[in-house]
């Protein structure tokens, strides 16, 4: 025990004789360890954010979306092009599939909304009272759409947070009216929603959703006041389309029934949409499983990238220790002449490399744990000084918060020490097997 303690004292003393060299060697290990913790934390944060967005769709839900067919597929149709889901299909699904607990029809139309001189572009969403519950929307003021509003086709609307703030910056919007200039329709505001984070596009399955510029009205009101046909002017010509429903969100009684119900929905609707392939069935449960699998792959990939930094740090240790062995050749010869065994020489040099690795690993762990704080400060700085750059980033990147992976700390620490041992072993063995006589002659 006393021998090992003495070896550690000599090793640390030797390192302190060359502080700048030791510092540069520690720097390589420190960067490697910090990189492992940082990259895994950022990857974990992105993965958790993506999984939250998918979970927000509901693990017990099935989403059926209308997809506009390419223009080449509808060249034979003159006039407005009908496509997508219909109200009859919605009723068929509800009436014929017993595993469905509830069904939410949704119709979306891009429109302008006006209040006095203020004008904003947004999305008019016709839906039912279940919309707020299924999509986890929270009421800030007033209320959401009711069954009575639908039954009597009321011109009532619920505003998203950003629309309410823009159209009513200095007054309470509840009870006020907004206008749809294109249809000369007025809608009375009965509720305002809390802000909702936009969802990023999920692969090719689901488009990005921006909720803060929406206005919600009863779907029966939208059908009666605006209708199914939409006409858009483009390049001096008019293009028309006929869509009854943009989306149907189905909820099942049990999560275990999701995949089976999704297959039934697909088989039920496929014959009706075979010509244009104008619907898409999205199962959030499947996307969630894919996201979890991707998370593991992502963590492994990020870990391998960070491990390269540790490898470079190990090469730095070997390089420095080889130079040290050359410089201390005469010292090694004297120790061997005084009776030191080869294992004593190996131990001394290994202790020095392990000490460097431990110091570098400890500093790397401390800096690695600061990742969430540093990333938050960087994001706040970009939001203040470069808001245009922040807006151009995907929502999942703008909102991500790094999450430290607990396993990454001991993993990075152990790997750094092992690298110190592995890359320090060759210089140590080389020093131990020097010929004492030749070492004593060295100047």
C-alpha cells in the first residue's frame, strides 16, 4: 500500500513539473468526455421532444387525412376537383367499426380574418366539441364550441392565442366579432385558447401543424356558411377543389386495438380512394415505436462520434508519454540501477497516464453537466440578437432542452480511464524494457 501511495506521489509530482504539457494532455480527454455527455444530452432532448409531439397526437388515436392528388392524376376532370374524405365515409366508420370510441371530423380552410383595420392570415377550422379534449387544447378565456352551437349552426368562434393577441391587442375579445371578408360573414368570439407549441412534420406521415393562427367554428356552420368548394386564384387563373373533410381522428377503447382498427379503416376506405390515393392513415402508436427505436440508434451514433474525441485524446496521451519516456531515459536507467523492477517503471508511467485521464474526465463531467444551462443561454441569446435565425430553425430544434443521460457520465469516465491505460501502456512498457546501461549513457 505504501509503495502504491509513493508511486502516485511521484507520478503527480512528475506531471506538475511540466504543467503546460500536462494541461494540454488533459484538454484532449476533457473535450472527449464533455463531447460524449453533450452529444448524448442533445440527442436525448431532441428525441424526447419528438416523442412528446407524437404522444400529443394520442397513442389510442388513428388519424385519417385527405391528401390532394397530383394534377397529372386529375387532368380528365373539368372544373373543381373532388377528393379526400367525405361525411358519408365518416358515418360508415362510426357505424360499422365497434372498436371506435369516438370520431372527430375536421374541415380546414385557409382564410383572412379581419377586425377593424387589422387583417391576419390563418386557418379556419370547422370541428366539434371533442376537438379541444382530443388535441389537448387548453381554454384561456370563455369556452369552446358546444353541441348547441353545432345544432343551431351558430356563428360562434374560438380564437387561438396569436390571433386573439393580434386582432384584440387592447381589449377582451369575448363577445366581440371578427369578419371573414371573402364571405362577408361575422363570427362572435366565445373563447380564447392558451398558446400551443407548433408540431414539426413527422417523417412523410404527417405535415407540420401550426395551431396559434387558427380560428375554430362548429363544423356544421362551416358547411352551411362556406360550403365544400374552395376556389383559389393562381397565376391569373382559378383553381377549384371540393373537400368535405380534411381529417378524421378516431379514438379506440383500448390501445391494444389501435393497429387492428387501423387495418380495418384502411380496408374500408381503400376501395373508395384507389384511383387517386387521396387519403393517408397515420397511427401515432406506430410512429411512437419508430421514434423510440430511432432514439436508440441516434444515441449510439452520437456516442460513436463523441468516442472519436476520446480516441484523439488517447493518442495525445500516448504522444506525450513517449516524449516523456525519451526525456527521462537517464532517470529510468538510474532507477533500474538502484534496484527498481520493470513492474515499478510500468506502474509509475501508468499512474501518470491514469492521473491525466481522471483529471480530464472530472473536468469533462463538470462541463458536460452544464450543457442544459449553456444551451438555454445560447437559445436566449439567439432569440434576442438573431430572431430571424431562430425562426428559420425547425420547431423541434427551437424548443429542445438537452437532457443529461445518466448512463453517459460513468460511461464517459470509465472509457476515458481505460483509454489512459491502453494508450499509456505502450510508453510504460517501452520505458520498463530499456537497457539500464544504455539508459545511463543517455544525455
